[in-house]
C-alpha cells in the first residue's frame, strides 16, 4: 500500500512540475511587456522584436522575469497554485447561493447530470431488455444506437435545445436530454452483454424446470448482468456530466459549469476556465467514485468476485 | 399393458439424431434402442463424440431427435419435462453466486410455484439427503467443489422427480472426492429408489455405480454393448478390487476398444 501511494504521488508531482515548467515559456512575453512598462530593462527591448524571438531565448536573456510568469492576472496558462487559489476562493470562501460560487454552478450542472443519467440509464436498460429478447429489436435498434453515438454531440446539442425551446421546453430538461443521449449508450451495450452473459448450461438448467422467458429474466439474466451494469454506469455518469456541460454551451446559459467555461473564454479569464475544468473533473471523479463504492458493496453482497 | 411394460421408465426405439453443420451432417445418434426400467442405475460410457451426453439431453428434451421414437414415463420428453419427471445435474455445479445454498435449491421450486412452507420443507429434506445439513445459509463460494456438486444434486432432487439425469457430474473433481461422492450417490439411490441415468468417462465409476452399463462408440454415435452389472446392490468401495468387478470392467474396456476400431 505505501508503495502505491508513493508511485501515485510521484506521478502527480511529475505532472505538476511539468505544468510549472510549461507556464514560464507560455507567459514570458506578457511578463516582459509588463516589465518593460514598469521601466525595467528587457532584451530585446521592442515588443516587435520579442514577438519574433523564441520563448526559450527570451527566458535565458531575461531570467529576472521568470517569477512574474507565475502570478499574472490573465495568463495564457495559469500556474497550478493560481487555479487552486481560484478554486478555494470560489467554493469555500463564497456563499453557495452566490452567482460567483463554483458550488452553485456545479449544482446547476449536477442536477441536469443526475436527471439525464437517470433517464439514460432507464432507457438503456429498457432497450437492452428489448434487444436481448427480440431479434427484430436487435437488428433494428442496435445499429441506430451505434449511429447515434457517431454524431458529434456539439453539433446535435444546439438542435435539441432549439427544437425543445420551440415546443416550450427549457431549463433543466433540454440539458438532461443531452445528458441522457450520451449516457444511454454505454448502458445499452453493457446490459446487452450482461443479460446475455449466462452460459448455455445455465439456460438449459432453467429449461429443465420449464421456466419461461420472464422467470429466466428475473431469476438469472438480471442478477447476472449487475456487474456489467455497474461498469456501464461508471462510463455513463461521466458521459452525463459532459452532456450537461455541452448542453450549457450553445444556450448562452448564465449558470452551470459550462456557462463558467464559456464566460471565462469570452473574457479571457483563463484562471476561471481552468478552475471550472477542475471543478468538473472533481465532480466527475466524485460521481464515478460513488458508483464504484456502491458497486463494491453490492457485488460483494451478491457473491461476485469472491 | 403388462407389468413389465409399466415398469419401463424410458423407452428409446431406433432413435436417430443428425445435426446439420457447416461441414455437412453429423450423426450424433444412430439407431439407439434401449429400455430403462424403474429403479435402475444406468451408466453411459464411451469416448468423446459417442453421443452419450446427447442421448441424455434427448431424454431431457434439450435436443430433438430427427428419427425413431422415445418416451419418458410413457410420454414425449417435452410432456415428461412439464410433468417434472426428471432432475438434471450438469458437469459444473452452476450454483448462482448471489443465492445461498438453500436459495439455490429453492430455484426450481420458485419456478414451479411451490409455496414458501413447501419450499423450506423440501430444502430441509434434500439437504439432509446429500449430507449438507447446516449449510443452507452458506454461499456457494464458502463450499468446496465437492460440496457444491452435492448442492447441485440436492437442487435436482428438490422437486421429487422420479428420474435423475447426471451428465459427468463428478468429472471436474479429484479422485478422492469423487470416490466419496460415488459412495454417497449409491447411498442416496438406495434411499430414494430413483431411476438414474449417469454419463461418465470413467470405467471404474461406471462399474461401481450401475446396474446397467451402456457402452457407446462414436461416428455415428451408437450402442456398442449393454452390460448388466451382476454386483450386489450394496457395494463398499473395496469391491473394486474383487474379481467380479475386474471382470465387468474388462468387458467394458473390450466394448470400448471394439467400438473404436
């Protein structure tokens, strides 16, 4: 166990070091411009010349400016501690009802994610049950389910929102539908595989009891599919979050993690963009972790993997 | 109908089964004519591909014959199945990991719609039959392979079928466990007086257990020899060293060799 912790921390440290190393060349030009305005001697001394000079030459010639690259107000690439500080300031230090609180925006996105995930999971399970029991559905639904995932969601999302708006549906529902659109697919694929996982012997055994399809489903297929379901749910919940964020982009939504990303990019607030990104990543990790926890508990109770 | 005819549980006449495969027809069973009487313990022995498992599956209506006729308790195999004529034991125990041992034994009872009280009563009875009293609340992974197979036999016995069909049930177990289970199976057979059809690869197992040994040979799957086992019904394990035992085993071996050439 300590060995694992050490290796994980080593990787994290390496990534952070790489990030800090990248910050200097990314931000050096802006840092030198500010330094020049502040009256310091910069080589070369004209912004025109500096534009055509490589970042690494600028760094070697103006090493005094390196510390400044880590603390700019609007850096091209914010340093890790800036992102962390922004995350801290917009979560712990803000009232969660504030429009500037990342928790507030996170909750807006999370509620759409969870609703979409519930719709997508329910739909996915229903489709899988149909596909497993009906050859017609297998041949007719499965290809469309696959095709649906080849369309870039970023192209489809505005259309969904516009169409729903025209019939008077707005708010959380359109976002949830985009979420569901992304999350039903892994559930369909996983559940089809799971419901088909009992081998010929298991099916023959039930046949010797003259069991019908309904009994076979409840007594054998469904319990046997649970491990597959959880694998799908973990992919599905992450896809749901992506769907909810993408659903916030084309509407010019004013709240939600997607809105934070969009506003950040409009106003060049890179620190805000990065902190929203990390907020989304932390949220996704938390959701996947929760499902993983439920998976371990339930599968252990069901006697799988022991 | 005379007494002898009523005594026949399984009657197969000129039974054929041909599988249509991509490489042409495969004659899994050819001209199988065999009567199995009530209370008999019949072993089917032969090399892979001789159709012994296929024949058992035809009795259980898991395969449909392409020629000849077969009756189980005087009915078609399909009707016999609906009348709960047989319990089937597969090579693997195939217990559901999410059910306890008692829960697994209840599976056929739930499917067949027995009441809760009947279920509990029958579970208790068959657990005692296979010497697994006190293991009802355990999960399959908590039991050894031999105990799991015993639980699967209990599951097949749970609904009081007269016929027990067993497809190499001890094939995956080691020899010591196998000997023990063979002894227990004879015991169980003596107590319940079931008719048993038993598929095996092992000559000593077939001779030790059966009243009748059906030697089969492959391509096409057919009966090479039917040997009535003259050993007494009560058989301690060391009967396997007796001259009578060895003589029957020798005849089985001869039958297998002829079928192979």
